[in-house]
């Protein structure tokens, strides 16, 4: 298979046969050359067998055992390290993200953005369902960072983002617990004066299974990167957005 234009990283935890619908949905939406890295923590994760069966039929699907540490942050980082494309995109396995926007996010990075964010909180975007506390914290963090720190997006915490792989390799990943990689990369892009672009998106809470998002446990890590994003750019750098 030729080198893909976008590597799509899908952290998964005991999704079982639901992963098949997820992969079908993404591959119907994406006509660009791509690879789908389905990352799970354990060989006996219920995602593993259906993902491997899918990969036998379609070489674009790459089942990947997370070889770093348990948890979503390490799963995403494992996907980053194995990605072959110059653009790396993260999407969830639960159907909450608007995967029809993967190609648009990919092109924004190809056109020079370090980070391309799908934004629930900009005009035209919205969130449907989900825990009220999680939604309130996320919206407050995103809109306040946009206003106070000019980070280039109204939705720094959303995981549905595309990144320049060169940018990821340049700044590194420090997140080690939850899904805070999204806000970490926005904070680092802002401080380096890199371009952050956004498009409005509609996020829908998962209808099957249970969310693995641990609000109280992960808040301190999000707060750390929120405060980093408030710091001024490195000397001589000005944040760019589009």
C-alpha cells in the first residue's frame, strides 16, 4: 500500500463488534488515501479480534497493540508513533465525531496548520447530549481560552483534531493519562506561534456502550495545559490562526 495522506488514530477500549460500524463509517466518508490505526491496550481487548478480521479484508485498517502504557493518552501516542502519513488525525471509536469532516481537517493541515480542530463551540458548531458537568467544563475552557489566549480555536479540549506529524515530532507529547493531548497540542502551537485552524462540528454523545472519560480524575491535567496556553508566546513568536 502506498504511503497514506492521513493516518487516523482510533483509541479503543472493549468496543467489540461496534468497531466494525466505526470503521465502515470512516471509510465511507474518506476518499483520501489513509490508514486507520485501531489502538487497544491488551491482546484480549474485545476490539482486537473484529479489528484484525477487518484488516484481513482491508489493508487500510491496522490493528495496533498499545506498547507504551495502559490508557487513552498512551494509546494515542502509540498511534502517533506508528503513523506513516504527514497528517495524523484522532477520532473516537464511539461514533461521537462528525467523520465526514476528516478530509477537510486533513487539508487544513496540508495547507499549513499545525493543528486543525473540529469545534463544538464556534458559530455553527454544537454538542448533542453528554454529561452536563463535562460539557460545562469543556465549553468554559474552550471559549475562555479562545478569548483570553487567542489559541485559534473555541474548542481546545475536543479530541477530534488533525495534526502535522512534523509538529508533533518537534514538540513531543507529555500527556500521560486521559484525552488531554488535544489541549496540550493547542497550548504548544500557541506558544510556538504555529497556526491553529478550526471548523464547526456537531458532536453527538455515544448511543452504545459507556464513555471512558473520567472527568474528576483528569481535570488537573487539563488545567495544567489550560494554564500553559495562557502563557505568552515564546519570544519573537506570534500566534497565527485561520
